[in-house]
C-alpha cells in the first residue's frame, strides 16, 4: 500500500451534476471492485462546491444509482465515518484553514496577474500568448503586493510547483513523467476565497487517508499538480503519505468520441427502465477496460470481485457497444432461476398494463409456467411485455398487431385457420404434445404447407405477434376455449 497504512482505501467522488452516466458508474464499479477485492474500504464523497451546477436531484440520483447496482460504500453520505463530512459543501472551513497554513508556509503565494497581462508578457517575449500562466507573481516583494492591493486588486492563491521533474508509476499506464517547468503554478483558491478542485480533491484524499486514486484518464494532466500539493501537505503535516494513482481508459461512443453525458445511451437509468439486470449491466461495464479472461465475457459480480486486479485494466480506450451489452444481459436473464425471473419481470408487466397492480395467483402461476420459455427469447425485462400481453389480455379486447395481421391473416390464411380449428376441436385432451401433433397433421401433412407458412397465421391469431413464446405451450396455457375463440375470430375477420 503506502509507507504508513496497509489498508486499501479507495474513493468514488462524483460531482452531483446531471444524470449518472455509464462512464461515471464504470469508475465507481472499478473502485468498488478494487476495494472489495483487497478487503479495503470504499469512501463515497460528494464534490459539490460548484453551486451553479450541482443539484440535490442529481445527488439523490447518484445515491439511487449506487443502491440499484449494489455498489455499497463503507464511508460517506448516510453511512457516516471517521473523516466526515463527506460533502465538500460542508467542508469549506477545512479548506480555508489548510489554504491559510499553506500560504503561511510559503507553499502557496498570492498572484495578482490578469489573463491579459500574462498574454502580453508572452507576446513581448516572443512566446505563444496561449501558453498559460508564466509564474510571474512567484517572487513579488511585499511592496509590489501592497501596490497591487492599493489598485483594488484581490489575489488568487497559486501553488508553487517544484523546479524538478514530476513522475509516478501509474497503476494502469506504468511510469509517467512531466518535465520540470511543463506545468504552470495552478490556482488553488479564487480571488473571492472559493477553493478549487485543485485544492479540495487532494486535501480530502489526504484527510480521508485515501491510498489509491482510480479515476478517468481525462484527469491525468492534473496529477502532477496533485503530487506537488501532496508534497506540500506532507511538509505542513496534513498528509501522511501520497496515494497511488491509476488512470482508467476512456469510454468511447460513436465515431471514436468520448461517451458524453449528452449521448442518449450514456444515461444509466435508461438501462434500468429497459430492464437490464444489475448483474448483466455490471458484467458489461466491467468489460469496458478489464477482462476476467481472454476467452470469457460472462461472469457474476462475485466472480468480478474475486478476480479484479487494477494491473489488468487496459490503458486503451473502451468502446461502448449497446448490442454487446444487451447480449450479455440476455445471458444473465436466461440464467435466472424461474422464481427470481418472475419477481424481476412483474414490475415491468405491471407498468405496461399487462398485469394489474397486484397480480392474482392464477396470473402468477401462468407467468411462472411460461417464464422459462420467455427467458430464452428476451434481451431485457421490458421485452416481456409485448411478448406476454396475449397471455393475460382480456379476450374481448385482444387484437393482433396491425402489421402482423396484415401480413398473416388475409384471405390466404382462411383455409389454414379453418383446418386448424377443425383439427383442434377434435382433440380429446388440451395439452402441448397433442396440439402440436394435430396442427402438424392438419396443416403440414393435410394442406401440404411448409411449417413457416402453416403456423404463421395460427401464431398471429393466438399471440397477436410473429415473434412469441413457443406456440403449442402458449395455447395450452391459454386453454381450449380462449385459443379456439381467437382462431375463430381471426377466421371471421
């Protein structure tokens, strides 16, 4: 771990802006899996110092997202802990105190230069005016600072970067070095006294004794500033050690662009609405930069935790592939025990009006009977609604889908439906095997039709769709009267 602690302490510290997106949750997942794999602690911290962008709604959505996915935290909002508060908006006095101590120790300095003055100095020296801050105010005399104040200027506080190379061994990317002088002295405190991320994030990590910082690669350029601040915090006795850093690969969307919050497929809650399983979605998110084995894509959450090693995370960007996510989720749906599938799918059937708010015993028994057949045919739980509506529909209101009826229930279908009705009416017992044999004898052998032509009209008349659970089992579950009634209505229509 580090020179002063043997307990892993990872953290997830989002800003509560907008709806949680899959890239953010992938970062949460990797930190959670890393902490759990190493028997450590996960600290959940809310970085909400930007009052203009942060919202209570987004904060509550973050909590909701982590709870839904079972990504529990050991310290943080609602869990408490020894290093709170865990919302930065409640820690302003801490930042002000540490900034004052850093300033008094000479680690920070007052800087009065405006952006226009910095650009003018670059131009005068023949440099690119967009190079950024030139460290001009580092060595102002007290008289110069007093003169600026007399003009009404209020300084920002900047960190004095070391005149040496800054490097670290990244847990994902290996050795990384930023040459001396390549990182200008950063602002840590605005002129109005507001602390910036450059101060609050490392200070909180230090005070909360975070041992490992696993975050997106977009934050990698800020790491030298954090290392320099850690060194300063150690010199004034605030930090005991410097954490290890690992920068996780970007998640790409369409066209090799980073998956943005604005991309429709990045909204985490859309996957819950569609009926992704927790296990299926976490399985796929884990594959965005990590794999359990070269030849294996499907694994449980417990298997993920047991196998997760940060050194096996790829440094290459990961592409979000919705079709692969759906295929992995479908595998998890098929693997559910029937009772668990029924419990999981009922809320979607209720929401879509397929079942009433409190399904009766007969409805649940019918759902349980057909569940294994449905599990094999759906990708996400919400798919079950269109597939099962026929089984629970009030028979007087049942109507086949318009498209399916137009293609399969025209005049050409009448001889098929007539033969099917005649064969089925003669059945002594209404069970799957007998139904199958009677229809095959009447339609394939009797009418000489190929199976696809023979059974499509019957399927649409019974289920209302061209894609459904197995036809014969569905008819047995519907019962003789309902099945024959639907076939007759299709024939008369």
